[in-house]
C-alpha cells in the first residue's frame, strides 16, 4: 500500500514504511530495464570527476549522494513532462535508488535498525531536495544557486563562481532533457552531457 504523501514529483510516493519497501527488494535485476538504465545514467553522471576536487563538491558518501539526488531530480522532472504520465517508471526509478542505498548501507556494516533510520532520513532528504530544486528553477533571484549551495555543499562555503557554474549546468541539462524525445527517456536513455569545465577538478 502506498502512503498518501504530498510529493513534489507528480505521482511518486514511498510506501508507508520506506524500509519495508527497501527490504522487499533483492537485486537491481528485479527492476525493469528502463529504470535500471536511467539510474545507471544518473550514477555515472554524478561520479564525473569535474564535480569534485578543490572548490567542488566533497568526494565523500554525502557528496556523492547529493549529486545523485540532483541528477535524479533532472530525470524525474523530465519524466513529469511525458504524457501519459509514466508513473510506474518513475516509481521504479525511485525504488532502484533506495534499493541501491540500502545495499550500500548494509555493505558499510549497518544492521536493520541503522538502515531503517538512515533510509527514513534519506527519503525525507529526497523530497526536500526535489522541492528545493524545483522551486529554485522556477523562481529567480538566485533561488537555484541558494538551493545548490545548501544541498551540495552543506557546511562548507564554496566559491560563488563555482555555485554559479553548477546552476548554469543544471539549467543547461534541464533544457537538453526537455529537447530529448520522450521515447529516449522511456527507453532508459537520459543522455546527459558532460559538464563544461575540466574533468580534473571543479575548482575555480
């Protein structure tokens, strides 16, 4: 049973117990191919070295997680433009993300209780970021930059130029995804382009 959760991603909601949802999953191979392919695109893009390094996002578990969520937002927002609404694909993509997080937490040594606590926090973080990025893109006056600064850099103070560069990247990816054929997304092809700065580091 799905919980009736107000979601910034149309038609997408966790089950009433996020941990029960995760524990009911076994392997990525249990997810449909399109969802697995889209998630693979998200992870590969989030791991590009250009995002990390001096002045960039911290190359830590938190930093990598934050960049995965940013790219999940880009894909889910694009899927929201598809008609009819690909609700099952969006849910499968969401499930694949949290299945992966569950596996990673267990590999790090967390037991059921630790996984449950962390997954619940991650679900909350997911929805918070989806709302922040959507509002940031829709608004002006530096809203997107503020959302990126808050969610990608946490307690550090990044260079203003780097935050602006990331905001330009998000807007460019949004436009590129909007121009892609619906069929590409439905077939599992996000088609992200490389960041327009050197791969060896993100510093100014």
